[in-house]
């Protein structure tokens, strides 16, 4: 089992946090994980990405040259990273900033990550965790309990409740998408 | 810290500052000393001073800072001062692309100091090896009384990865006694015991040519030749112990990749992909860069038809490979601040097999 | 040097390598005497020096741990050694070019940090070992190998520089006043923070020869005559104090008295 997941969006949307939580959760779940983020000026305001490789054996190559799963929070990130998706891959896009629905040999899911966060928490904060929950609910790459434990490890205590709730909402949104296809 | 590091001096520089920040938090809690110096020259100076005061000492830096440290590193070699320097290589020359990857410091680590020196440089390719090889670097530095370099690159330096911080290793303790000759050995490649300041040894430590006791001998040809000779033999006589390579799929290979650092990980992925298509390719991965694994590379001669050397510089290691391999050699240098892609290496190798 | 102090000298040395008339031998005597009078355990003494004539004052002459480092870097090496073993009494002895020109940044940062180091700067107003080039302390107008027409720039006032950078104790004395100099070195060593002693030490071979002060006696007379105590200097105009060597001791309180302006008693440069 080797899964390569790429998160993309804008600096400040919590893209790197989503990747870090996934990596931590995978490690807690007994998987091997490798992660790398866009680094430098690009991480402060413009496009940014966070790549995670998950495997049940030691990971030979830790970077994501082509992704199995792409989860994006901006149209720009979708446009930029879609060519790097494997044929038959899966795309999850936050519908809040989605302008065009792409066509191609992949499964595409527009998901209401930001809308859910705004509805539940009154702000966009937490949308990244909703999206993470969607990805994991749909792909089953890592179980929910491990992500919850990772949140308690990585995230500051005062954000635990919000993050755990956002994750649960994400899993609920993601589970029906597990069969694949378009939504 | 697992290796017993008790002193860190440094100056912030991208992309190595995370090491410094970690040490600032952890080292004082463990009873060690941390200090942010005014520049990299001061950092390596403080590291050397601390090492003579008895601490296992280190610093971390990147290209421009590494350049500034060169004079001090020569002092460490010449005064036989154990210390560890982690260089998270970035895209140079000059300020270059501070946040991007490169591996252009391979030659500088060996030839950046004036005069003839032998040093030890290790090349990690994973988070696990950042841990394991840092421990090895400290052990070698203490055993051989010299600066040991960990030549990592930004891609390895910023990799997040599952790793085990185990304690399954021996920790080298410095031999501290003295027979009055802390700078001399009866053996041509011997390492004398190293007293520390405060032990009552009345040490004379100097960067000038010195005799066994530390007295300056700046006009005696024989004294200089003997000292430089021993400092070189100290490393070269132990090359079998120092050189560390990995061989992957080389047994029946017709083409071998010779690679190191993060590039070697991509190279292994490329080799596996081509093996899947029945192509006879293999990988010789250099985990030690200095002393250069000449014998291990030379052993490819006659076994493989051609060698491919991908690097994030323009042939710094390929030139060394050329010295020991007489067959076809293809050097691939990429200096665009990006890692060399697996698909790039696959395409290059396909042209060779 | 009296017999009682010979125990501080490394056996087997046949005299110093200093030129005839050099002031550094007097400074060596003052340093050794200060250490002796303080009754310091020689095992816990570390002398650090850089490159230049003054760097040879401790190395190899003094029988204690000595670290003879690179040009300009003595204070940075000393910082590392002191942090790694705080029990050490760390004394840096080096020259003006070494400590203030190539090593100037290390000097001010060490003063800022306030670590317990004692820095003794032998100021001979010129680069001696490398052949008489101008340094950061060469007086305006003085001749040197690199200022044949006279130095167009003024010198650093080391007392103000180091005090301003945060030193806890600063003193300046010429080698022609060995007793106050020795006492100042003792006080500097006893100060548990960063302390600095500037020592006016004449260089007949380079400074004297190039500035028509060939007679060694005249060179010492010059240093003696230029010296003026901070009390005597107080209230005098900048013009009156030009080129004078204001001697004495200063602490951060002197900066407070000056209200951020001119330090009373400090020389104008």
C-alpha cells in the first residue's frame, strides 16, 4: 500500500497543518509517513502545498512526484497541481473558491469545507481540518482515532474542540464519497 | 544530543535554522550550553573553544555560513579539535536561492580550507539518517580528533518522516589523559589523547605549525611535513572504517548510478522502476563522501559498462568518480533549486541501457 | 621579573621574542603579577589570544592553558570555552588590530552579552608583526606602511567603544604606570562580567621608527607625557584632550552620568 496525497492552497489556509496532522496520525497508526512542504516565501501568502506519502512498508522515495489524491482549497492550486495527478486519481476541492469544474480521467469531488466551517464555527478556520476529514473519510487512508490523537499532539489545546468537531464533520462528508465517482 | 553533545553555537541561516531553534530549546534543559553568536565565524570559534573546554560541540549552517567558517575549520583540523558541522546545503553560489535545494558544497568541504587537509564528510538521505549519522559524526570526531561534516541538503533537512530515535549505539568518549604530547603520536597516523582546559596540562594550543607539545615550529620544514603528514594519515589510514556505501541491484547491473544525499533516494526509485521493466541498472549510494570511496567506485570498473552520476551541482562528485572509473561516465548536473525528479533520472538512464 | 613570578612562566623558554624596547614584556609582567596577587589556581586559568605580537604575551610564555587562535577570533573562542566550563577564569590578551579591527564585532558582542571574560588589549597603535601597517587605533596623521602620507582617519576610543557596548568594567593605563595597570587587571579579573583593560604599549620597531621616535626612551616619554588621569581631564575641551591618553577606570555608571552624551573624563577623539 502506497498512497501519495497532496494538499494545495494558499498560505494561511492551514495546508501545512493538514499535511502535518496526516503524517503524525499515520505514524500513530503504525504506518510509515513522509512529508514535505513548500518552503520559503511561497509559504507566506501565495500558493502552497503539503505532500504526504503513506505506506505500510519503509518509504523508498519520500517526495510526491505524482499524487494519488489531490485536496485543494483554491482554484489556483487545483490548476497548478492537477497535471501531477496519476490517471484515475481522486480530487477533493473546497467548493468555496471553485470557479471551474475540471474534466479528465479522475474522480472529482467538490466539497463544502469552508462553508461547513463558516456555518459551524463562524469563521473559515477549521476548513482545512474539514477537508482532511473528507479525504480520510473517503479514502480510508488513516482511521479517525489516529487523527484525533494527532490533533491532541500537534494542535494547541484551546483549538482541540473545534478541530475535533471539524474532523468529525469532514469524515461525515467524506464517507459517502468512498465509492468514488463524481459529486 | 543522544550522542552526548553539550555545546551548540550558531548563527541563524536558512535552511538550517530549525536545528538551532531545536537546540536552543532542548540543550539547556539537558544541562548543555547554547549560544547564538554574532556570525558564523564566531560560531565555529566558540565551538572550538568549547571543545577544548571539554564539551562535545557542534554547529549547523548552510552555504554562505559554511564559507565563513572555513578558516576556523582549518584551525580545528590543525589543532585536532573534535566538532560536528551540519551543512544543510542550499542553492548557491552566493546568496543564491536561500530556500531551495542544492548540493554544491561537496568540494568546498574538502578543499575550502587553505592547505592540504583530510576531513570526514557524511551524506544522509533520510530523517532517520540525520539522527544516525549525526551520532556517527560525533563518534568519529571524538575518536579521530577532527571536524566531521554532515553534508545534508535542504530536501533532507526539511523532510518529515517516520524515524526512530533509538539508543542502540555506542557513544565514543574522548581519551583525555596526556603524556605531555597532546599534538604528537609515535604512530604515523596516530591520534594523541586530548586533555581539556582545567585539567592542569598547561596546554599550548596554536594554529601555527607546532611540535608534539604544542610549541610553535614555524620555520622547521620537517616539523611541518610531519604534522601535515600525520593529520592526513589519521584519516586516510582509516578509510576502510570511514567509508560507508550502499549497493542496490548491482550484482548483474550493466549501468550503475552513483549518487548521494536526497538524489540517491530518487535514483533508487528510478532504478527500481527500470528493474521492473527488465533493465539491468543498479545504484552505488555514497553515505561517506570524504574520504572519497575510491575503491568502491573502482570496483565498478569492468563490472558495469557505464556509470551515471546525477547531482544537484555540476559534477563535483562525478569528477571524483572519473578518477577511479575508466568506463563510460555520464554526469548529470541540475542546479535549478529543485530536486532531480525520478522521471528525469529514468529518462536519462534509459538512454544509457 | 622577580624569581617569585617565574613559576608562572613556561620552562624551557629562552627569553621573549619581543623587540628591544617593546612594551609587551612589561604587560606580561603585570598580567602574571596580577594573577599571582589574586592567588588564582593556575589549573583554572585559560589565556586566549589571537594573532599579532601581543598574542604572544600569554602564548607560549605563561605556564597555564593557552589557546592561541586565529586572527581576530580570540574573544569568540573564549566565549565558547567559558560557556562550556564556567569554572575557568578566562583572560584574553591580544592586540589592538586583532581585537578591534578584524575582531571588533566579536569584542562588542561579548561586551553586550556580559559573560565573565577579561579582555586585555595591548594597544601599540600599529600592526607590528605584519610590518607596521595602520590599524584602527593609529592616531590621525601618524605614518605607517599603509599611510605614508599620514593616517587620514582618527582612531577608536576603545574605552568609549567597549563601555558603550555594555562592559561592566573598563580601564586604560600605559605600561609606564605598571602598578595601577596591575591593579586594574586584578579588578578586571575579579569583575564577574565582561571587563576590558586597554594598555598603551609602545612599539619602537614599527611605530617609533616610522614616526621619528627612534630613541626608545623618547617613545616611553611620549606615552608618559600624553597620559592624563580622568580627573585631570575632566572639564577640559576636546581640543585640549586631542591625542592625549586619558587613563583611569570606568564603569557603566559613567554612561549614566553623561546622560547618553559624553562620558566625563573620557578623551575626545
